[in-house]
C-alpha cells in the first residue's frame, strides 16, 4: 500500500528562508510532497509555480504541487507546457493540482473574464484532457474552451493530476479524468461533505470504465501535533484538531486501513512552532504509520 505524506508550505514573500529550510528537511526526512497555494491576486504571496520550481531545484526526492492551480489564471495549453517542463527538470516529481476556479471576485481583478459555473467545469475537464494529450503519446486537439492550433505533444510523461473539486459536476469530472481528489474545506473521511462527494466520483469513474480506486483521496489535513496527548482530538462539530504523535498515528492509520485514505498534506496549527510540528510529523508520525500499514493482515 502506497500512501503519500506531505505538508503545506508557508507561502509569503517574507517566508522564503523558512520555505527552503523546511523543504530541504522534508526531503531529507523522506516526506513525499510539498504544496503551495495559488493566489496571484494577493501581493504578499509567492507565485505558486515559481515557488515549487525553486523547491524542486533544491530537493532530490520531494514532489511538489500547487494546491490547487487557479485554472482561469493559467490557461491549459500553457499549463501543459509548464507541467512538461517541471516534470522534465525534476525527474517526474511534479504533480498537477487543479481546480476549476473559485473567488471570481478576486480572479477578475487580474483581467480575466468570469465564467459561469457550468463553463468553469467544462474548462476544468477539458484542461485535464489537454494536459494529457499534450504529453508523451498524446494527440492535442482543439476543445470548446481551448481552440488550439496544430501542436505537438511534449516527449514527457503526463503528471499525476489531483483536483480540488467540490460541486457535483466538478466531482464527476474528477471521477472521469483525475488521479487524485483533495476534499475541500479540509473535509475528512468522517465529514458529511466527504460522504456525499466521494460516491459521485466513484460513479463517474465507473461510467467511463475506470475503477473508483483509480482516484486516490489525498486530504488537506490541518491540526496541531502536540508534545503531549490532548483530551479531545476533534471539536464539537467533529473536525480534527490534533493531538500527540501517538494520537495522530492512531487516527491516520485507521483512516488508511478502514476508510481508504491514500494521502495527507499536513497544515500545522496551534502554538508550537511550524518547524517543530513538521519535525514531529516527519520523524515520529509518518514513520510509525508507514510501519503500521506495512504489516501483513492477520490470518483469521
């Protein structure tokens, strides 16, 4: 069983020294991925693609992705070429995180016309198809939202695509096209939104001859990793708030073995320093979970 463990990086202009220090530590400690946000309309945030390119250049094993790409601001044909370049430069360590676009009041400040919800989802699904068709073995063809000309595919394998779908139509597009799904609003396997969303993905996957397991669930997972156990690891509404390394290990091992969780991106919360919590994640929590899920099932 391969489960991905990563973290969400700080992403402010003033965070650059910490961003690089954390990435190098995560790479050394054996984490799988790092993610950064994509909000180009915010002046004090780093551009997500510039940042992950730099991180990939400073690391050897760590994968990186934008969580998630603001598609209306990064047209799919150009995004496909960016994906090919990052994959080639990093030896295949780039993952394409993709969303249909939210916060249109902010997106339009960048000079991009607003799409209707239906148009945004159409463009989202076409973008996934286009990225693959512009990769090794593909045949790029014009679509409704991307009327491209005569383009050749790049001789680079297509990246994994993980989406941040939320609505029914974009969830269905994820089921038909994507390799992974990142539930929105930090929803986890016990949340109502997960319970109604995941079946839409599974049904859509089956409708095109795929298996539900072809679309992994990778959770954005905020919480505090504390030095000592806490009395309650979830709040009154059932959201995970954190606990000691042992409490994290128990919770996430159960999520993997009993709820088909395929990955986690940690977003540290609480009063302990970010770097301290990331060290607990990479040195204590993740190795123990990997060991637990690698054990053979008991024979009945």
